[in-house]
C-alpha cells in the first residue's frame, strides 16, 4: 500500500517519506479501513517536529483523523461492519501507524459510522476538532439558555464549538483576529463576533451581556486570556481549555478564582471518558445527518504532497487541511 511516514523528527520536507508499506491485518476487536481522506491537525505537525514530544516509535505513519470504508474485520467485530463508511479518531494516539496510508488496522472502537450525506473529506476533519469542541462545550452540563464565549472562533475547534453550542440553544460570542476569520465565525453561527485586534474585548462582552458576563468559556489560549476571562465570567462560571501555547506555565490567581467559584477544566481529546466519547459521536453524527455540523476545508493535497500539507498547517490556515488517498 502507499503510505507516508517519518523515522525521525524534523521539518516536513526533511523527514516525511512516501512509499510502499505492507497492508496491515486487523487483530482481535480491530477493523481494516481503506482510508480515502486523512485530516492533518496541529497535533500531528507538533509530533513530527518533535515539539515537546518524543518519538514514541521507530517509525510513525502520522495523523489521528481520517475517513474511509471498512474492508475487513478481526475476531470479535461483527462481519456486518464490512463495507461501512466510517470516520476515525485517535488513530495514531499511542500507536505507530495513523491515517496517512491507504489502509489502517485499528480498534473498532476508534471508528464511527459516517452519515451518507457527508463526504469522506468532511469525515476526515472531525476527530480531534469536533470531539474536543464537544467535550469543551458539554462537559459541565447543558448550555441551553447560557452564554458561551468561544476564543479562536475561526479555528477548527472553535468552529465546531460555535456550531455545537448554538444548536444546543446557547448564545455564542466568538473572538477572532481578522475580518476573514470573523466571516468564518459568523458562518458557523456565532451570534456576536469580536475582533480582538480592533475592539476592547471585555468591554464589548459586558456591553453584549448587559453587564452579566458569560457562563462558559471555550479557550485556546488559557494563560494568555486568563485575566480577560476572569473579568467577563459570571460567578461559578467555567473555563474549558484545550491549549495554552503562548503561556505554557500560567500563574493562577487562586483566591480571586476561589471567591468567584470559577472552574477550570483542561481538555485533552485522547483522555475523554468513554461515556463522553460515545455521547460525542452520537451528537456529532446526529448533527451531521441534519446538515448542522460541517468543517471549512481550506486546502487539499494528494499523499505525494504530504509535506506541503504539513507546511500549510504550520502556516495557520483559515480552515482544515486534508490529504486525499483515493
């Protein structure tokens, strides 16, 4: 089979190789999926760069997300799953081989049915972004009637967080850094969009909420935005944070946070409780089937150009990057 891999960390053009590898066999409770599209996430790029992450295996076929068709099943998996269209999540988490290959054998539990109205390209964008967004939005209960602040509303996680919160009955405020990103956040369904390079965010949020503040914050820059979030969060509010790259070791003002009874929830998609994983898959698929959840795909590359795909993600695209394997 055709596949991409790297044997050492480094720049995309230096370490990524494309060639032939053996087609794997599904083991017990596994399925063999013919991959038709592979999603590239910042997580995949950071691992390949070796950025704060060590090489876990001598050879890595990258990418955690993808979509395709089940070709074969292992012992313990119903034969009826053969031929099923699926989207994949966590495919390369603690495993050497991800979705940047024509075939992948992985636990059946890491595959979810892909609704017929959803393309394989769209399916390949779901895993990390949509499931992270679902956990951030719903981990602390329903959001119906609440006000949710989504930082980075044009990012992949932010895009899905807006859609999930909005369809669940929340009022959504999103922050962005450019007019182009504002357009994306509005297209996802944000009720209000604030360009933090042009407006004073806290003042604008207080104006929009008539001084009441927000109930939940979905956060991509925890340390950088902590002071702002404390200023606009209601008492007993929650910050669900999935990244803090600009301030990797933030200092917490414990007593002000305690007096406001604020909750900080950190979210790593790969360690979500299994019940929450299944709920996320169910909710995501229900919205997909109704046409209420989608990703903005900004770039597509064939497998032979996987290095360019990784470079596109490093550049911070306005949307998802997908590698095609058809």
